[in-house]
C-alpha cells in the first residue's frame, strides 16, 4: 500500500517508491524525466523484473529520458529493435547504495 490508499501489486514499482522516499529523506528532487523499474530484495539488491523491454519502450513513449533498471536484467536490452522509445538512456544498478550514488550525486 502507498499512503493515500493506492495499492500496487507489481514489484517493479519497488525501485520508484524507494527513490521517492530517498528523495524526501535527502531533500533532493528527482527529474520528472527519470523512470525506475526494479524489485528490491531484502538485502538491498535490485532484482530484475519481467517484460523489461516493454517497460523501457513504454517509458520512452511516455517521454522519459532515463530509466534505472537492475543490472541483472538480460544483456540483450541494449540491442532492442529500433523504435522511438530507444532514445531513452538505460542505467543499470545492482543495489541501493549504487542507486544513491548515481541518482543523488
């Protein structure tokens, strides 16, 4: 559950929620052009999520310029077929400390 009653059942939202909390904690805003997709494990590792190629393409179509995903996602992601969504920059992260270093520099 998210404050306000919104229920989320997709674990791919874990990373976005964590970044929202970290943003509030550090008092640093995150660009509206950045997207996050990943599941967070109990030890802070960023786990891969299903259908990541579709998620990346949709993020690009929605106007996001950057997406952070798990470094454990399949390496073929960089070789996606040409589409308008391919203009999105993909950053792979393995855990929360690495995410903090990259997003909240």
